[in-house]
C-alpha cells in the first residue's frame, strides 16, 4: 500500500513538473534546429543560485527577489517568420487548450500580444506570453512563484527584447 | 591514523577535481585550431590583471573565481557541430543544465556545485570553457558587457565577440 501511495506521489510530482513550461517546450522542440528561431531555456538550477545572494543596490535586491522565486524560463522567438499570424494563432490555441487563463491582450497595427497565467490557490505558477507581429513571433514562459507587480521589473533588468511585452503588465496596473 | 585518512581524503578529492577538469581538456586539446594556440587559463590574479581600467565591479565579479579555462575550437569541430559532445560526459558525472540558448548563437552551460562548463558558438566560431568557483550571477550581464568592451585585453575581447 505504501508503495502504491509513493508511486502515485512520484507520478503526480513528475506530471506537475512536466506540466510547467510544457506548451512552450513543444515549440522549443519543434524549432530546435531552426536557426531563425532563438530558443532560451533557463533551468531551476540557475534560478536556485540566486536564492542565497544578497544585492548591494536596491535594483539588485529587487532583481534577486523576483528571480529567486522563479523555477524556470523558456523563450522561443524569431524576427522573421514566414507565417507569423498562423503561428500566433496556433500558439494561443495551444495555450488556451492547456487551461491557461487569459490575463491581458494587446492588439495594435504592429502586433498582437496575449498574456495568460496558470493559477493555483491564488498563486500564479506560470505566465505565458505569446506575441505575433508582421514578421515576428515570440513565446515566453516563466514558471515558479510569480508576482505580477514585479514581473515588469524582471523584463527591464534582464534586457531581453522578448520580455519587453511584460512591461505592459505594469502599464496595465497603473491604469 | 587520522592524519593518514585525512591525507587519503584530500588526495581523493583533488583527483576527482582534476578528473572533472580533464574531461574538457581531453576533448578540447586535440581540437585546438593550431598547435601553438594555447587555451586561455585565468586565476583570480590574472583575471584582475586583464581589467585594465581597474573597474571595481569587474574585480568584485571575479573575486571568488578559482580558475577559468577557455579553449577555442577548430573549424572542423565547428562545422560538424560536435562542440557540445563533451557536455554529455559531464552530465554522466552529475552536471545539470543551467542555461541553454539556441539559434544563430549557441550557448550551453551546465554545472555541478561550484564547477561550470559550457560552450559558446556563433558565426563559425566556437569556444568551450570550464570555470571553478563562485560567480555573482546577477552581475553576469556586466561581465559580458565588460568582455565585449575594449576595456579588457583585445586577446580576451576576441574570444567573446
């Protein structure tokens, strides 16, 4: 009986771990050998290094506070996609099917951005951003414990262009 | 008896550390572009030396780094894209993924405790590195900017451009 409970526990943990970032992983694997796509994967091991660090400046402290709560990040992005609209639609459809809740959508002449989250017991465990422009496409997944108020700071400090859309969360919060 | 055990332990520890470093050496030594192109090897003192402008942030960044080895790999290895093959040997001894970046540029970093190994490849060039020590990761963007600037010796800058 103990073994069955243990096996169920291990399976549920494995399933949970697999679930995080799984939608982006699909695109990561699909475009793994396509050099026109930039793929970035940062593991929990990397983020765990930040938990014991102390920042010297306020910016550093804030950055470490945000980043130490993260367990992983995956980015798939391209500046030149042959069918950006199709790829964007396919990605947002996959995100919706996987049970993510829509948080924010921005549509303008240049690009469409959709930010979705997965929440459990009031805690945001994953944030997925999908962006599609005339030629561009980006998909970002952040998982761990996510504070929406701090996510925009992360975007500013990591200096990754794909994360610039997360600044919309701060602007949205101010309105 | 205690002293003997301690000595044996110290020897075993040093052997295991050397073994970890030897994986990259065994891989990269025969793949140097030319026989006279030696790997770059840095210790804290030499890392501080390359900081020509004596930027205190840079010194702070490298303070707890014990050793850095940088190998430039030959064109055959770059063309065949086999520059990541040695990482599998490190993974076999417990090294885990820290970061992967793929695209026009390829960066892979894996690590175990205070040892990190990885590859950086772009525009037909590739380098493999081994680093032992502590790094303040929040300052990595500063380190990369410093390496890309002309504040450090051109020899180093070339490896990162």
